[in-house]
C-alpha cells in the first residue's frame, strides 16, 4: 500500500483520535501530519499490513499526548511569579505593590547569593539565561535528569531561604 492510499484511508480516523485528545482542530491536524511523518519514517518496522490502522492510531494518540505535554510546558508559571504566589503576593499596577515586588526581587537575589555556587549557576542559567534543562545539561555536561533534580532542590532551598527572611 502506498503512502497516498494510507493517507486517504486513515486520515479521518487519525484526525478524530487527535481531536479527541487535543480538543483543537488545528492542533489535531498538526498531530495527524506528525503521525504520518513518523509512520513514513518507521514504515519498514510493521510486520502485518492488516494492523496498519491500529498502529497508526497508537502513533496518533501518543503524538497528541506529547503535543499536549509540550503545550503545557510552554504555559508553565514563571519562576518569579511562582515565588510571589508562594508568599501570597500578586503583581498589580499599584506603586506600593511594585515597590514591594522590587524589594522581594532584591531578597530573592540576595538569597540566591547565599546558595552554593553550583545551585546559583543552575538557577542563573535556567531563569536569567532562559535555558531549558536539556540545554543546561549540555552546557554543564550533566545528565538532563540530574539537572532537573538539582534545579528542583535549588528552587526548594531558595524558597525556604526567602520565606525564612520574611518570617525573621
């Protein structure tokens, strides 16, 4: 079976699967396109042609789930806002609150200065330079999972330091 036949035969089915997961027509179309690209690249691995529809359906579902995960990561809460929320503060266009926010950022920077150098470096690469965990792992020649764990621990320690200075 050639690619154009596969496409015309399974497009609607894959679109329905993708749409049921993404809940967006345009995202579903993107997912279907990615599905066919992945299938075309791995076409030689399928042994039974009768299972082609099921195979494509699984690829579409997994691709849609991965797409949703990527979208959620893009919409993640910024680090500073996360800290402000932790301490019950919100940023508004109020002068008093802007001053408080500025003071809070100074406290955060001072607290970062008290962290061990490795944690400072990780936080600066992540939040000042805007690098992703994988990029940081490449820069520091570490395993990406190690970087994620170290960033988590550094953020946790930073939150404790900032919170302790608020109480004291």
